[in-house]
C-alpha cells in the first residue's frame, strides 16, 4: 500500500508540474511576445541563435529547473562569445505546434517574424508522450510506426526552415532519456521523489549551489538577481568570466563514465549498436526478474497475459510508462539523425550523455541519470549545464557563434513566391501528418491475444 501511495504521489507531482508549466506565462526567456506569436522580441544586429522546441528550451529560466538563461549556460563553456539568444521554445509543444507557427508566420508574419539565421531545436518528446498509453506501453509493437511519424514530422520542420522562404541553418538536438525504474536502484518511487523536488523550491534549500556551482555561489546569485530584475534581456555571462572554470566538470563526471563503460568514443556510431545490444538483454536482465514464480500476471488489468507481455506491462507499471518512453527515445535517435541530415540540418546527439552508467552495465542503457533531472523528464541546473556546454561547443565548431550578417533582417522572404498560388502550393506541400498514431484493428486483435482475453 505504501509503494502504491508513493507512486500516486509521483503521478500527482508530475501532473502538478505539467499544469504549473502549462499555466505559467513562460514566455520563453521573456522574448516571445505572448500577444503576437508572429512578432517575437528580436535584437537587430545582435541575436545570433534562435531556440525552438518544447519545454527543454522553455524551462531554462524557470525556478527549480534551469533558473537562468541560454546565454548563461552557453557562456559557462564559451565566455569569449557575446551570446545573444532568442528562445521561442514552449512547454507542451509538439512537432505539430512548431509546424503551425512556422506556417502561420509565413502567411501573416512576413513583416514581423524575426528569427536568427541559426536555429537550434529539440522537439518530438511530447509527440511520443501523446502516444504513450495506447502505443508505447499497451501496444509496444506500434513503436516503429510512432517513430516513423515523429521522424517524418521533425524532418518536415527542417525542410521548412531550410526552404528559401526562411533559409536558416538548423541544428537538431538529440532527445535525452527519462528517469525510470532502475535495475540497480529499484522502482522509480524507491529512489526518486519529485514531490520533494517540486515542493521544495524555497530560496535557501533549493538554489543551484551544489558541488562545483557552490564555489561560485556569489556570482551565481548576482547573475540570477540581475536576470530577475531585467526580464526582457538576460544578463551576459561575460560579466563573470570566473564561472568559465566549471567547464568540463560535469562532462567528466558523467559522460566519460558512459564512454569508459561501453569502451567506445563519445557520440560514435558504435554507440547505437551497443545500445541495441543492451536493449536486447532487456528480457533476461530486467523483465524476467519482475515476474518471479507467480502463476498469474501481477499486472492487474491482464492477469492472464503471456509472459513477456506481462513483464513489459509490470515494468512500466512501476514508473508510469516512462521505461517505454525512454526506450522509444533511444531507438528514435539514429533514424532522427539520418532524416534531418538528409534535409540539410546538423545533429547533436545527447542521449548517451544522460544515461546512468551503473544501470547500463546491467543492460538498461535507457535509465536517465537522476542527478541531472528536476522531475522524471525535465532537467535541473546540472542537466542544463551539460546541455549548454555541448551546444556551445557545437555552435562554435560550426562557426555559428558570430554576429548576424550585415543587414540581416531575420524575416521570412515571401519574394521567393512569384504569386500567391505558389505560396499556397508551398503550404500544401509541407503539410504536417499529425501527432497521434491511432491503433488499427490488427493492433487490438494482437492486444487481445497477448493480454489473455481472447
């Protein structure tokens, strides 16, 4: 009963967090115009990067999550760059929501929708969440179809941004795992308590001062207070160059552990093969022990389910389906990279940096390292530090960290359409295929037999 109560409290906490994020006017680092979506705040001659996507972009400045700004985290790694970032990420957004804005702002924002030449985007996690229960958990065989849908829709966004009407450089970020039940730490509610994480946001006990950050407590506090008093322009990290000394610490602590464990270079193509091999051990190392010697399936909905299906459902009942989500996100990364590169985008893999090495050694290379997370799917300041360092290094490697070209307007160029009919043809040829993958009759039949109903 106690474990059920803890699980319920986790569910309530996650729902509360999502509701809070959805209802709070997080205008994406305060530079999204809430009244006019196609008229964002933009600094001519200075804004060098636009972030698009979902909550992973949006929450960078939210208390308890990122706290600060993209300028802050990019500047920790590259304080020599005068970062000026436009953040258009919105919590809960899917590929469909981003697509809707891009198309709407071609139609009605040609004179106001200013964005940087360089676009950084992470998207797709909420598309998978929309397909979580009647897809990834109850019908895991639907995963390839869901994956194909999300990959195609993400590649479509790249295609639109790369079209001459926008003509952007695009960097797509890989998706990280979720915090799930762990073969070394136990069920999710045994070691990770988002109720405590989300409720304990007071100034004294939950400021981001742990470990390396504590060394620079004074500088961090000054920067955060300045940022709070200057809502429309984030403070530059260059005002406190000493913070650059933290560069690499988190990478050394976590990412290199993963590389040593798998004995492969970071971000190497071999990582995908190693991950597939470890996922192949899921049945033996993770799922079978959950069953024990019970005659009936412990999953309450389907007591007569076949063995492997029962094990899968039981695993996901311990963490609200987050194991299914995290595994799906792992499988998503390879096809995603191939698809967006084919449309002319760059890709930055991140998944491997967030997994927990001790669990990966047990065949579960999909368990998120809870030290990097505020809740089960969103990062804390450590996670943003890791992410920001990777992005900064990638942008510098690509040469995208400079000021905008002289005279760059940032506006959609509708002159590429000779006639209104050509514009409508462009919109018609770039239709979104929808977020939801609906189960078909065969899916229900398979479910019926696997669940022991038929």
